[in-house]
């Protein structure tokens, strides 16, 4: 099975690294295409096959479109002749219906939405199955993302909501880590140590949710001793509108994602 990437930037790099690390495919199975010679040279130095010709990428069985959203339709206009391929999209606002208008009906389209923690193998990716695909073919495409983190299948109609939940959400988490670190500095802990402790606390808390299977509210209650420091902190967060701020951020994401269609 030959796999190609049209666009050899950061997202493509994260996905191919996950593919190779997981052993689903080897470097010899992958070709990266880009107009940037510098981007291609980086991948070539790492042992991948590269090409500046779009036609080379379009000969693969699975074609990832990892260009920036504003370039999607320029690329799709050049893909009208391909047949019996699986095209994987990685962009907000680019619906399956929009992509299929440019392609022969023999092709499959799989829409995905990953997030940036995939760069360290801890990503979250939403994937939308083409109803015409066999379960076996879809499972293979899904496995190409599993080397970079968790993958969740959802119907396309839920994707706009998922963008605020996991695609944009790392930005909120980084802001929370920064705020925690500021608090540490405020009470005399040096900046480097404060950031390390804040980041580790977020990482450990996330692992507790995933590995115990417990509801986050129950885990929160386990930390809140009666009359203790944590329940006072929780009260202060609620008074300052912590939950409402997060939900408002997600609502803003949802509205912008809907506008981009």
C-alpha cells in the first residue's frame, strides 16, 4: 500500500513519524510532495522518498492532503483524473461533500481532524468514514493515525463541535499551564520549575482520567478534603466563571468552524 502526502509541513511530519514508529508502514511506502525544496530535503535526509511533482503523489493508493486549507481547492482542481484512491483530508471547514465534487466517484474521502499533541505521540484525532468504504479499508486508514495518539470515529455533523473540544483545546490547556506557572512564580518558585510542575500536573491529571476510567468530577472530589485548601480553590474558580469561560471558548470555536464551511 503506497501512501503520499501533498504538503510536507508540520502535520505531515507528525503523521509520518507516527506511521513509521507504529510499524503500520515503512519509509519506503511513503512519498512526500511539496513545492518547498527545503521541506522536501528535510524528509529526504530522514530517509523518505520525496518529489516536487504532484503527479507522483497522485499515483499512491492513499493520498493525504496536508496543505493549508486555503490551498485545498487549488490542489483538488488537479486531482480530477485520479480513480480508486483514498483521499484523506486534514483541515477545518473542508467537508467531504466539497471534496467529492472535484473527484471521480470511484474515490473514497476520509475526513480527519487531529490536534498538535500528535507531534509528541499524544494526539487526539477525529476521523469520519466514507460510507462506501469497507471496514477493512477504513481500519487501515485509521491505523495510520493511531501511532500519533488516540483516534475517535464520529459522524461528520459532529466535527464542528469536536474542533472546540480537541483541535483548538490545546491552546486553552497551554494557557492554563501558563497561569498555574504564573501562580508558582507569584509565590517565589522560579519560572522553569513552575512550568515543569504545572505541565506535569496537567499530564498526570489527564492520565488519571484516561487510565482509571473515573468521571473527572469524582477525581476532583478525591482531591477536595473537607474544609481543606482545594475546595477553597474550586470555589474561587467557580466564582470567577471557570466553567463558563471554557464553554464560551468552545462556543466561539464552533461558530467559527461553521462559518468556514
